[in-house]
C-alpha cells in the first residue's frame, strides 16, 4: 500500500498485519502519547494468550468462519501449552496460519456464538458483514500527524468496537475498564477518521459503542454506548497527545519524554478525604 493511498481518507480492507505495519499513528500510539512521549517510544507488541484469543474472536465474529479458517488452525489436544517442543515444531512447518490451543478454540467458538446470538450485537455485526463494513481501515492527517484507525464495525451512523474481557461484561465493570485502558481516547481518535463515511448523528450520546463479550464462562455479551461527556474528555486528551507527537516529529531533541518538568502537589484521593 502506498502513502498516497493511505492519505485518501477512503475505507481500505487489508489484513490486520498490513494495517499495523503501515505508517501512521493508531489509537494505541495516541493513548500512549497521552501519558508521555516516553510511553509512546516504549510501546511493545503483545503476544499473550488473552491477545491471541481476542484476535481469534475478532476474526471469527467479524470476518466469518471461512476467513477465520484461512487464518487460524487448531492444535491437537495433546498440546497444552505454547512452551513445548511439539508446538514449536508445528509452528515451524509449512502451515503458517496462527494457532489456537484446543481449549482456546472452544472458548473462541463459545464467545462467537454469544456475540452473534445476542439480539442487538448479532444484528449489527451480521448486517455490517454483508455490507463489507467490518475490519475496515482509514488514514488521514490531523494536526500535521498522519493518523490511522481500523474499525471493527461501521454502521450507517455509528462505529462499534468488539472487546473481550476477563471481567463480567456489566456496565459498572466496563466503565472502570474505559478509564483504565483509555477506551474513550480510542473512540475520540477513530471518529474523525470515519466521520466522512457515517451519516449525521441525530441522537443522544456519542456515535460510538462497544460490543463486549466475556472471555470466561458464561461468555455473556453486553452492548454499550459511550456518553457525550466522556467522548469530550477523550477528544481533549487526544488533542494533547497529537500535539506532543507533532512536536516530537518536528524536533525530537526538544521534546519532553517524561511527565511535567516541575513539582506537583499531591495528596489523598478525593474519595478518601470525605
């Protein structure tokens, strides 16, 4: 993919690996820069079991069984871990598909069934799959920074993100996850890129939502919409992050890599002072 294509602001359907390898700052990089440039430069790719399962669920739910089977293989039941010679021998073979342990494949299938059988989530995803509006990417320039985003689901007027969670998929738990993982910044980053491809938003709240499925039994699914106030906070934090990235790109030597370069007042959290 050429840089010219990436800057057209068109929707592009490419493999996830190609998207992640392409130039541009995605939400992961922007969330890191919201903390500091040091966090941005310290980012490392993760390859934990949770990440692998999450990727497999995304492919099965958003792309369908045929595409999933083209990208994933299930290992024999006797292989219980990735830290063994049998696993390494299989992965060094001709079949270069990503691999799930047998136990993981059962969980992935159960999670996919939960999502697609959910009365709301299933309709949203299956309709988007038919229209080719799942796992779509776009690039654009903002604040002199080349940005990119990869949406799980594009409805006519809303962006949906599929999340897996080891917690209960309940509103109070996921609210804490939004704060902990900066999901509101992710929403603020994606929406400018996909806004040209969405109908005008005419309802309350933000045109962004999450479909959340539990990675452990009973694998329940919930659907949440982001509120307007949280999106506004994410937008402000994202603007700060993009400005840090812009200054770093312009002159790395003059960038502040850590936190604020002055003494800060600190004390007990507000809840403890009451």
